[in-house]
C-alpha cells in the first residue's frame, strides 16, 4: 500500500481520498448498474445519434449471446477487437466481457502482416472488426496455417451506427465512414448477429478473472499481451472518476483511440462506470471537436498534447464555447510549457499530465488538479507506490537523482501472455513487495512529484504513440532489398520525434532502390504511426565485438546532427 511518509501527500487534492475501495465485481456489472440507474440517458453520442444505456446493455447482451451460442466463445477465450472508435467498439467490448471472455484490442492501423501476430500469439479463434479492415484480415488469415486461423469473424460497417439524417451537416461523417465495404467470405454481418436475439448464459466472471489483454511492444521485437483482470482494470476506472470528479452529470469527449489503454479507460470504461455521456469522435478533427465541446457542453477531455496544440491553432477558436470544460489532461508526451500556460491564462484550465503504461492499464501517476507542475508525470495515484531505483543495484535513490521508475499497485498487470521469462524480468521484489520495472528513467523531486528524463528501454515516442524499433526492424527485414536495418528516432517539428531507418541494401539493390521506395513499402506494410519517415542508406551498420548492432551509437550520432541543426547560424 502507500507509504504515508512520501512527501506528495501534503499536496494531495482537497476533498479527494488518498485511497479507494474497489468493487468486488466485474467490469460488465458497471454497465449493468448504469443501465438500471440511467436507462434512458445517452451513454454515447455519435454524429448526433444517441445510444442510451438501456440500448447499450441490450445490444451488448445480444452480441454476447451470439458469441457464446454461434461462435462458441467460452470463459477465458481471447476475442480480437479490431476497429476505429465507434459505438460498435463499446458494444463489442462489453459483449466480450458479458460472455466471460477476454478483450484483445488491436490497433486498427495495423496491417495484415502485423495482425497475424495477434491471432497466433493470443490463440484467438474469434474476431470482431469493421468492414474496411476485412480485406486485411482475410489476407492475414490466408497466410496462416489452417490450425492457426480464426473460426469466426463478425464484421460491422461503420454506417451501422450512423443516423439516417444529420442534424448538423457541418459535422457529417467522412466518406470512409459511410462507405460500404465488402465482407470477407464466411464473415457474419453485424446486423445478423444482433438480430438473432440470442441470450448468453449466466455471467460468471469475477474480479480476478482475465478481462482485457492489450498488447505492448518491447525490445524482443514482437508485441506482448499484458494480462489484466477485471480488478486491475477496475482500479483505474474508479480512480480516474474519483480523481477527475466525473459523475453522471459529466460529458466526456472521447477521441483518443479506444484500443489504447488511456482512451479505453477515460473514453469508455470510466464514463460507463460513472454514468457519464460519451461524445465520440472516430478520428481527431479540431474543428468538429470544438463544435462538439460547445454543443454538448463537454466537461472532461483526456487527450495527447499534439491535439491541444492543433486545437489552439484553429482559426475558429474564438467561436468555440469552452466554458463547460473543467478537466483537461493526458500524457504520452510532455506538454510544451507555452501551450500549458496559454490554456491556463486564456481559459483558466490547468493541463493535468499523467503517466502510465499498457502494463498498468493507464495511470500510475497524475498531477493534482489544484497544484500541477508543468512537464511533470505527477504523483503516485490511489493505492500506488512508486520509487526511483538504481537500474543496476536496484537500491532506492534520493530525490532528484535519476534512476528507473518502479511501481506497485492494484492496476499493475499479472504478466505477459505466454512469456514467462519476460514476466520474470519485468518484476522485482522490493521491501517485501512486488514492483513492476517500467523501463523508464526519471527522478522524484523533494515534494514527491515525478519527472521522466530518459528511456531505459529502446523506444521512440511519435506524437504519443510508442514505437519499438525492434518490431519495425523485424517488419522491414521482409523487404526484398533490405539486408540490414536499424531503427532510431529523429527530430520532427510536429510529432516531436519520428522514425528513421538506417538501412544496408542487398547487393542487387544498391544504387537502384531509393529511400522513397523503402518508405512507400513500409507505409503499405506497417501502421501509420510506425513506419519510417526517413531512410538513410549506409554501407554497414556499426557492431560490437559480439556482433550486436550498436544502435545507441547511431542514435547518439543522429542526436548530435539534430542538435547542430538547431544551432543558430553565426553571422
């Protein structure tokens, strides 16, 4: 539990408890309770169309019946959920939970080659996706051995959730949302599954059963499934609502991707628990976001800093009514001080930065609402202990010394799916308790606030999206002209950091294959946030005596180049 000697408790928000007590129930029960309490209240608003809590529960229940009776889903089975933000995502998510199964959210930007890993690693036999991704799913399955393929695929069109007419034509959905895409052969249409009206068996999942398995990448090169129970997810569901002051009267702008743990918790699970209304955007659009905040009097908006930077640059900003906003915050990247100060000075809003990982199902740290610090992770949240330790000796370090951030709390995952060695490496025993090694380097100041300084693990942060070089390298090696590749980060004016590939071409391709061709190929085969934007050809990669690529040397060279480019010219 928390160490009460930690200095941050003297700055804990007033009227907010220092610990929380979690319900001994499943996540599904949160929807069931809200559907009884607020049956006819809008749970979701999507392009002007409202889905009430009663309707959300009924559709999730019917879909759970289909999963159990038609798709053969049993307790503990992993079900892939592969789509952009839309009401169907929330319906599917809670249907999987109602069926006592495990949600495996998949980034919709992933391509067929990447999707195959989720099928085989999770051992999934059922997936739910939208039709625009169906062709990629079909391609992925055709390249798998028959024993590894999905047995059932449920497919929805985005248009299934859209209103017949739009009250506000200026916010009408884009063509990619209204388009009708063909369904893969053998797939079950969304309307058919819901229309069957099948009832699931009794809900038996409890707080310590598996609930969600988000994937995170790592230095091994392939994404790893993070095992979360209903209890570990519930901790930050309850904690987020308590910390941000969210209740049934709140209106939440949900624009972060729901497959990602921050969007999942703040844009879906939290509002369902508290009975709040979610105003959903499938993709970021600053003008539509401004109109939605104004129209629906949005009270809470969790985001990434690049969204706020873009939002404040809108020429229509003076026309937006932001007076209802009382909570704005996020993470994934540091908020520039000038932007945070503008939010505070112009709109009276403190931007509350936080810190968390897929392994912790969102935050382990958050900034207090009445005493935040800029470009700061905040303080450890409810029931959470965090320390700074020497990454080699694992001895705790005093304030303002840089070391590895380790955390212990109810939100910490149970381990990596099927990866016992990686799980063992992720945890240490410290003061008689189990702590998770985040792999991030940081420091704690005298007041108990945490600051991130570097990354112990090899990771690139592109607009808040974590890109793991080893994974990109593994994909890049599939290019027929690539002999060797090393992925590093480079400076980007908008994204902050972006992906660069240092490539050794095969003999037949030297002098022929261009950097643009490598980038184009990567764009077709990798998620949009992940593919290299910059390619540099070299004759050989630097290697250690044991033959390992010295990626750190390449990264330091790139950092030096970027630093030189930032220096002012001498007259």
